[in-house]
C-alpha cells in the first residue's frame, strides 16, 4: 500500500513551515530596523522553525521505506516548529505534519493478492513479505520455497 497521503501532507506542511519561518525572520528584520525591543529574538526562532520544517520534509520522504521512524520524525518536527514558530502562525504546518506523522505511525500495510508487489507470501526466516516470483528474500537473503 502506498503511503502517498502521509508523504504529500508532510511535504506540504514542511513547505508551509519554511514559508512561515522565512516570514518570521523578515518580521524580525523589520522589527530590528525599526528598533523594536526583542525583535532580534525572532531570528533564532525563525531558524528553528525552518530547521523543524526541513526535518518534517525529510520525515515525509522516508515514509515509504521506514514509516514508523518517519512518523516519529514528523511529530518531532511539529513540536520543534511550535516551539520555534509563533504558535498561531505555525498551526497549519503543525496540523499537516501531525496528521501525516500519526498516519505513518498508525496505518498498517495490508497484504492482499490484489497488491501486485506483495502476494501474501512471507519469508520463513525473517517474516518479511516477499515479491512475486523471487527465489531469495530481499531482507535477509534466505531462499524462498
């Protein structure tokens, strides 16, 4: 089963997060130019927001091969983004990355005969699903009867 929903939600959430981080940095620069007290603090928070969003995009890219790790990475990106971003503005990226992360952690891959890659056969050594017409397990290398 493809994990397209998780990947798309994670990438879109990460892109929105980067845009929010850039806007946060621009607001900090404008505040500093106008000598507003505390505006320089926004630079560090903007960098944290952008880094968190990039981490979320990396998590979304990993969802096909390592869904559990990917889900955890996207949820960490949500927490970091909420810390770094102005919480009100980071709501949309947090929702998108959070849904993608939860889906990656919770959703299970179904093994059905209609899936052309996985036939319902499993390796007798490691239990990994095996593709059709293969002689060896791709995960552990054991012979498939």
